[in-house]
C-alpha cells in the first residue's frame, strides 16, 4: 500500500507509480483532516509518499525529486 500526503501527491502517484504497480493500493491523505496520522507517520515535508509492506513502512519518497 502507498500512502500519499500533500499537494498533488495523489496525481503523482497515479501518473508515475500506479502504471508500474497494478497490485498496489494508493491512499490519499489530506494532512489538514488527519493531524494524528501525520504525526504518527512523521510526515514533516510535503509531498510525501510512504510504501507499506505487511503494515510496516519500508520506504518513503519526500518531495518530487525521488519520482
């Protein structure tokens, strides 16, 4: 599962990552509506894409440089 936080992060995930990963679920989080989740996931810079495998964060892309 990929969690996408931030400005236009959902568009980046869909356009760049989704075509390469058909079996992946993408979740868009509005950081203004979920401050508890932002704190728990330690999202300090937007946009941020976090990859989870088996419920554990295994990778994160911060900003647009990693895409």
